[in-house]
């Protein structure tokens, strides 16, 4: 049932079937012995288990950040409490610290005099907001890319002989007024202007 | 750590690193709760460090000050001519130690070069 690696990693050979009580006890066992334990409802379980051919990367979760930034605990103790290798925790701490320091400087916060727990909580909140904003910008960017592509296709269509023939037919029957060339150019300029506006907004949102 | 649950099933999201004591406690828990002591031992895959040479370059006070600049690792890599691993390892060590020291001594963060020199003087 348990897979034990030679470096200290532990896995389960497969998910454990448990009664409600056993499930609660399993969760409580980890909550009592480790920090930042998060329970996630899933649709399916992973198929690949601890084995000699595969390395497993465990993404850090927000719940772990307060422990990573906790001044009072040495790296070994933090690693133990998070169920992670010391090297991974040391590396993550080293990666997280410049961002944290940068934020305190920009936000005019004081790491020496302020309550560290409050400072870390605010930093996590800031990071969450920052990530959400980035996600939103990326989403908007994708929609804008789609619109630009559409407009470029329209430009090509308005430049095509097919469209010209269609407009000339309409003009012959008096369905449209004015010169066909002027109409085509006007429409193409309209599309190009819209592309220009989208690109300008994209640049602004990237700043 | 993430524990995945679905109906009456529980699982680790990814393998968990445990100390000898934690492994012992976990085995005991599983034995008591699920009445099984089955253990499968495997060799773990290690990161490929072949060809990587380690040269330790002494850290200067001004470099330590740079670790408090808030600049990201790629910028610091260029500025200090060091690799990301060296910066992250030193960063996590020195920043915590200097912060604890600054709190004790009532010094400001980010520290000046003088602060770092004082810190090193007291801690070497």
C-alpha cells in the first residue's frame, strides 16, 4: 500500500478506500503533523506513482507561503513541516524573497517594525490580485488577438476581386452610392484603424 | 501538501517527502487505521547533475546588499555574475539571518553595506 523511496519520498500505491471516519482521520493525521494541508475534491486520481523513472514536481500553494517566509524557522524545519525536500524549500525561499522585499519597498512597508504575519498576509493578498490581473490581461489579449485576426481576414476579403465584383453589381443596380474604389478604401481604413486601437490598448495593458 | 479526495477515496496529490520519524509515524497510522503494513521500496529518480561543476565564490558585502534590492533572480544573475541556484541559496540564508539581526539591533531593511558589514562582523 505504501511506496517508500530511498530519498525519503512516500507515496501510496493507489488511492485508499476509506469510510467517512477513516477519511477524516487520514486528513486529520496530516493536518496534525504537517503545515499547509489542503483538501481538494477531484474527478479522478493520478495513475503514475513514485517510481525510479519519474520525478514529481509539487507546485507550491499559497497556503505554504507564510511558512516559507517565517523568519523563526530554519529551512530544515520548514521543509519537514511542508513534507518537502530541504533543497526545494531553500530554492523557493530564495526565489520568493526578492519578490517579497520588492513588494515591501514599493508598498512602503517595514519588515523590521511591522507585524510579520500581517505583512505576509497582505503580500499573499497582493500576489493573488496580481495573478488574477495577469490572467485577465492574458484573456483580454487572446480575445483581442482573435478580433485582430478577424479584421485582417475582412481586409483581405474587401481587397479581393470577389468583393469588388459584388460591389460593382450592387452599384450597377443602384443599391449602393458612390465609387466602388472609395468604398473599399474607406472600409479597409476602418478595419485598420480598429486594429490600431486594439494594439494600442494591448500595449497600455502590458505596461 | 494537497490531499485529493473523491467519494470514499483519499490520495496524495504528489508523493510527500518525510523524515525517518514522519515515515515511522505514517506507517504506524496506516497499520492502525487500515490494518496493512505492506511497503514497497523503490529507488527515486534524481535530478541529472552530470557535468555540473561547483565553484564556490566568496560572497562580498555589496553582493549581499544586492540580495535585498528586490530585483528578481535573472537581474541579479547578470548583476552579480552568479547562477540562479547560488543566488537563491544565499538569498534564502542571508536574508533571513540579516532580517532577524536587524530586528534585534533595530536596523532598517533593506540594509546598507555598513549594516551588512556589521552583521558579518558580529556573525563571523
